[in-house]
């Protein structure tokens, strides 16, 4: 594999072509915080928490490091004021629906939520959905709805077949602990597809 | 229908069609675009068919149902050729008179003609200001073509540009011509089409796709719809030419299911083109194969974004992909896929036919050719207008649009749909092109142009667009999903009079992150309506927040209606029309609104006769104490109660 050289936070880093900035940084001992990233799964790039500032030839731009691939001569800055501002705001936005993130938020100097939303305790990182599809091959969890109505839900028929009862591998993936907390029963009450859909209809 | 096997066959076909058509034979064209259709053009067309037959003119007059003519405000539109006599607002009851007077006696029906402000009638389409100031190079043939009949398109020289491309030009030459024309994408971003084509052509992979983006979804925009409905072959011809230049043999037309007529006419066009050998294997005997499938969209605004659209074509949920590789390189099934908007494709045959020099002679330095706009809102002449790039906003709104309705004051024009921005009066002389609009904080987008008057609340406008985007966000990434949600929350509270100091800054703070961190263009441009209204109409935000005042009197929570006792003439019109019976009073008695009952629907304000103007909108100050019940009105001189 061809190697490329780039600079991450002032450190000269060598990485294999095709690796992401996040992989290259972590291999070099530089941590970039993530929420939806899971090394067992294909990068998803939706929490935007791993946003970094890159520049090449005088032009700089913001990219998510879990998706953007390494490039020869690239300068990467993982914690510029702009990047920190973005991460802070993203946390505040997530905090509105997932107050459970308050401890994480405190690390960014956020003591008190500024925003409010319906509390779901789910940041829609999709690790459960993707793990179930990509690793387990069961497709028992899915996204339902769009926009602010987007939810994660268990596909009832599959659940009924008992796939989930014997697996429970998504329990440990959930960054807010919602799944183990709310599915701690036989029938995953409250987060079934049919429930989500009927709830939306009666709204 | 025999297949055309060479350019000579196509030319022969064209001559054959023309030989069967007498250019002097009268032809009644009835606009059957969506606007006129809704106004009853179907019945008008039927009335023409029967009146013509009753007058024994069936063999001597043609009747043609065409696509949208553009002047939707005054539909149903009827144009009678060869004279080009234009009748507006035609009803079935008018038809017998039109037939006997215009078709038989060759006289005009004055009352159906356009009247200018001085009352002078204008008989010809080209003389009407709405049309006179336009350059309808892409849209103009809509008035002459029955979209369900390929012969109409061929008669006007249709598919000649395809024949020229296939037989007189190499794919490289076609590509060069389009690049030289500097045709920029009409769907939103304005990326040079030729450069995109080249990227797809040069991307590795044998299988490449070309796609028409007809997922038009901006509120108030309907130009792509009308073009696809009214002249589907122009779009198809452009697509085939593009496929030839790129080396693609398979294409898609992604059209939203909510556009049934566009779906129907496009399907018919594909079928007819196949029968003529203009689509499918060995097109016109050139050896070039290309075919097209229609993909009907399920009506999600975000599916107009290129990667979301391609994901939808693959059969998955139409959500954008967070990849840093262009769809031109890796699109449908990770194959190079070139996506252009309806209007962009329809412009291609013109460039090939007349050359890039002709095309670049129209427009501004950076934006060539024309652009079709949906001119809507508080303007007198709403409809579709095609103008050369660089025309001033003022000229579009006042010369073509005929100015603001009811002589009200212009306040803003919103361009570019939900991703665009609102421009104030001080920018009315801005030349409309891709770069100027972007510089001013708005964008060209697909060409929506919503004119707003003094009765529009700009905070409410921002709220409307953000609400739309909140509904349409796919919800995949945090800054778009939650950022827009919180911006809507803040705008809601400002409009409700509960805005807090710092809310403007907070909106700007969220906007910055939503713009910088969102996954796709929907989120990245979502703050534009907020930022542009803050930039140009900050006073209105401040009035809402600091003084609980909605200057335009739109926000219900901040507005009250009050009947001025010295002006009320006790006509009882408001009293009878109030839907919640909040108005008391009677004959000769001043009417009084019970503020506790009033729902602020504004009906009293609208129905109060202009000569009285007795209903006032009050915002930002207390409603005066009403006069005691039973107070008699002060009669104006010469007014009867």
C-alpha cells in the first residue's frame, strides 16, 4: 500500500493511502472525539463531532475526519477555535433531546442546557442499526421517520422471531445507554416500529 | 411509425410533417399547463373543438393543447396563430364568440385582450409587457408544441441538434462546445455543466449514467415542472446529447410523483422517441445506444440533492451520503453519474444547434444564457418568466411582473427557494446572475422568485422557510436536524412576542454551525433565510423582541384589530363576516371588537370598505379602550349608513 505524508496538529504523520484522517490521527496518538464512529462499522459521518479543519495550498475547509481520506501534504488541525465551537454547539444541540450527555458536555464547559426538545435519550448515531445490519446481518433495528421525527426502532416481526432476545449485542454500543435501559423487558416496549408509526399518526 | 435511420430520414420526416401543415392555417393553442388546467383550460379546449365543428371549420382550423405559456396569473391563455392573437382569462362561455368573431370574421374580441395601465388593448402576445421583456429561448416553444406529439417538436427543428452531434461532431467536440458555452447548472449551485460532464467521462468505469433532476421542490417554483410537461423532448434531446459526449448508455429521469402531468408527458415522449429510433439501440443509425428510465420520486425535498437522489434511484431511502467524492465520479451504484437539472438539459440542444458563441453572447461575464424564474408573490403578473442573465431585479419585478399588487410598497424579494435569501429594496438594481445573488447573501437556486410587499413580516418569512426545512430535513446529521429545530423554536418565540435579548445572536451562532458542519447542501444553506433577513431587516427582529411589535402586523400574538370609532360607518360588513362573532354593534352604532374573543384572522380588516378604512391593525402598543356600547357613528358627509 502506498503511504502518504501529512501533518496533524503539527506532527508529521505517515499513513496508508485510503485511511481516514481519524484513523491516521489515532494511529499517531492524536485523539479526535467521536460519537457515531465505531471501528467495526463503515464510517457514517452524521454526528459531525469529529469535524476537523484541513488546509492545502492556502485554502482551508471543515471536513469530518471519520470519512475524509488522508492526502499527501495535507495539514490537519483537530482542535481549532472553529472546530471547538462546532463541537460545543453540536453537544448543546444533542443535549436538548439527550440530557444524559450532560457529563460529556461538562468537559466542554457546558453546565446548563440552552436548548430544549422532546427527550428521547437517542442521538441517532445509528451504531445499533448499522451493527445489526453490517455485522449481525439481522436488520432488526431501523430508522423510522425523518427530520426531528427520526427515531430508531425495532422491527417487530424480526424481534418476534427472537433474533434480538438471544443477541443483545447492540446493548453495549449505545452511547446514551438508551437501548439497554428501555429494552430491559421481553418485548422492547416503546421502541417498536409499529409504536413509533402509530404514535406519529395520532400526533 | 417507421424508425428514422439517418439524419436524412429525420430531415425527410420534418419536411413531411411540414408539408402536411399549412403555416397560414389558423391554429388555436390552449395552454394546458398546470396553472391553466386548474383554471379550467380543459373545458375551454373542449368548447373550442365543439364550436369549431359547429361552425363547419373542423377541416380549416387546428386546435392544439400546449404546455405552459407562463402567464399563469391570467389563464387560461389562448393564442391563435398565425396572427399570434392572445386572449387571456378565457372561459368556455367566451369560446363561441372567439370562434365566430376571430376565426370566421377575423376580428378581435376586445374584452379578452390584455389591457395596459392606460386601458389600451394589446392583441399580440409579443406586445404584452409580461412577454415583451423576456427572452424565451428555452421556454418559448412551449406555446407551439403539443407535448404529447413528437411531430410538433420535430416540425420546429427538434432532434436536429442530436443529429448534428452524432454525425458531425465527435463526443469531444460536443463536450468542448458545452464547456465553451459556460453553461452553468440551473438547479442550484451553478456548477459548469461541461466540467461536470468531463469529470464523469474521465472517471474510471465502463458504465456511466446521466440523470435529469426533476425533483423540483422549492415552495413557489414550477419552471422545471412546466418545461418537462410542456416540452419533454427538449429535455430528452439534451440528455441524449450529454450521454453521447460522456459515453453513457443509460439514463434516468428523476421526477416527482406529485407532478403527474410531467410523468405522463415524459413517458409518452420516451415511447415516441423510441418508436422513431431517437432513443434505444443505434440512434438514427449512428451506432450509439442510449435509453432512459423514469424514476418517480416520493416527494422528499432532500432527494433533489445529488447523492440523496442517486440513493433513491438505487431503491433506498433518499438520504444524502456523507462522502467526499463527487457523484460525477461515484454516484448510482458507485458508478460515475452526471446529474443536471431539467432546464440545463433543455438548454443543451440550443447550444449545439446555434453554437457556443451565440450562447455566450447572452448574459453576463460569469453567467451565460437565460434563466427561467417562477415569479410569484405580491406581484401583479405572476407566472414563469425567462430572461437573459444580468437583468436587474427591478426590471423583472416591475417591467415583466407589472409591479406590486394594489400599489403597495415593495419590501423584499426572496430568491433561490428555502436555501436562498431575502433581498431588500436597496438591492433592486442588482443584476441577476449566479455570482451577484450569492454575493448579496442569497442564491440563484433553481429560480424561485417570491416578491413580498409591506404587509410581509420578515421574521415570519424566515420562520416559514425554516419550518419547511425542518419538515424536509432527513434528520440524519445533528447540525441540520437539531440546528434547524432550535432555530425554528427561537423564531417561533420571537413571533409570539416572547423573544429574548440575545436571540438574534443565538440564531447567528446556530446558523454558523449548521452551515459549517451539516452533511449536505440542505443543512449547509438552511441558515440563509435567517441570516439574510437578519442582515437586511434586523430592525424587524428588534421590534419583535424589544417592543413586542410586529411592524407588518402579521404575527398574531403581537397584533390586534381595532375599529376606529370616528371612521366606522356602521355598515355591518365586518360584523357579519367575523367568523367568531367578536364584533358587536348595529345599525348606526359604532362596531366594537371584543379583544377576548378575537382570533386575529384579519377578516374585518380585509372586508372593511376602502372608503371607510375603519379597521386598524395595532402592534406594539395597547389597544385603545373601546367607546361605550351604543355610541352612534359620526356620519361622513354624503355617506348613507
